[in-house]
C-alpha cells in the first residue's frame, strides 16, 4: 500500500461575515402573496421550511469580484439551482463577464443564463434589478 503524504498549503478564506440582512432582503423580495419563497432561477417554491418557519435557500453572489458587500449583489436560489449557478456561471470568468453585460443591457427584469446544457431565465423583481444594475454599472467604471 502507498504511503499517505501531506503538505501545507495556503488558501484564501473569506473573513467578512455573510450578512443576515441579505437573507432577509431576498426573503422579502421573493416571497409571493401565498407566503411562498420562490427561486429566481427555476421559479419553483423553495424545497422546505426550516425549523424557524422560513424557507431554506442559498444567497449566491451574482458575479465574482464585487468589492463591496451589498444585498442587491445576491440571488435567492434553491439548493439545486445554487449548485448549478456556482458550477456553470461563477466558475467561468467569460460567463461572469457576459452576465454583467446582459444584466446591464436588459430591458426586462430577466436574463438568460447558460447552465451546462440548459438555459434558464434568471428573474428579478423591479427594485432588485434596478439596484443591481446601478451597482454593476458603478463597479464597471
């Protein structure tokens, strides 16, 4: 049998805390009149409620490289969509770049996102989309 080897590696670790405000912000924007929180990508109701009664969801940063933490820089996604988004959008610099352009150029509150072999429509409420566009346009300059 082979010997197990170890080596020390350095890594970057996020030190700023994720904001609880972000979860509240997204929950308020994407909860419908039936008190169901809806995923911005698959448009289904989140899969389950936590013990506190709120729906479980992932707050995922829209694109990489935003220097300031802002609530509007996040999406409210179900766990499956969050995993797909991280894999196919966030890990691909070109897709990231194209998404920023698509958001800034979109007249609707939606943008199409390539998720591997599938395309999904990322939907926003008006205020979120407007605030995100402002944030991205000031970041681009």
